[in-house]
C-alpha cells in the first residue's frame, strides 16, 4: 500500500453540499487535491485547533487526546485508507509507550481533527487518491480573464464565471471572483 503525505489547504463552505463544509487536502509534493465533505461540527473541531483557540472546556477531540496521552499513547499519523460509497474511511495510528502500534478506525474528519491536535502527518492511500482526487490545474490555465480586470465584468458575468470555476474546484480563482462580486454589490 502506497501512502501519500497530504496537507490541509482549505476549510470552506461546501458549494456542492449546502450546510456542510469542504475540507481540502493537497498532496505535499504534487498537484492532487482531495476534497472531503464534512459536517459543521467536524469543521468547527478542525478550525478551533488550526486557529489555536482555547475553549473554556475541552471539546471531545481534546478529551480524546488527553485520554490517549494519559494512557501513554501518542498519535503518530493518520491515514485516509479507503473510500466506499463516497464515504472516506481513516485509520489513526498511535504509538504506545512500549513502542507497539495501535490502529483505530475513524471517520476522516475526526482523524484530521486529531492530527491537527497532535501535529502529526496526514496521509492518503494512492488508491483513495486515484478514486477521489482532483488534479489542480494552475489558476492561469483553469481561469483566464480575457478582459484583463475582474472589475471589467458585469455582476451577472461574475456570477456565471464563479459557477464555472467552482465546478472545476478552482477555489483560488473563486476567491478572487467573490472579492470582485463583493466590490460590485451595493452596500
């Protein structure tokens, strides 16, 4: 089984699944991105840790981290190991104090939330990437602004353009177009 290191590059509202979030992982040394749709609570658990926020009371993932550490175990890596019926499966690989490994089955969102807390690497199998990854085309190739400035487009054209780049999952260009839309809309 070949595994590929991944980095978290975005956590944003999902355009394809309203009310949910898109967690975007990108391979550390390549152009592939793995979009994973997660719920609001899972997104919040990841965001709180990414932003280094300290809630007044421990959240579930913080509690689980403390419990693992109290038992002499540490999370050494997570692996997004499978995808069945459009659902990602993950494994949390823990190293116990005696050096032995403990493998726990987990939802991908929970595994990522734990990886952020432990500061450990995130991996995906090559099989998962071949099934679900999107190859990120450089923004200059997927989105070409023939007029030179986004400010030259009408509001209607910007909305159509936004839809096109979102369908290609070009979130970088989408962000630029949203900024242009915000500037054109009346306050």
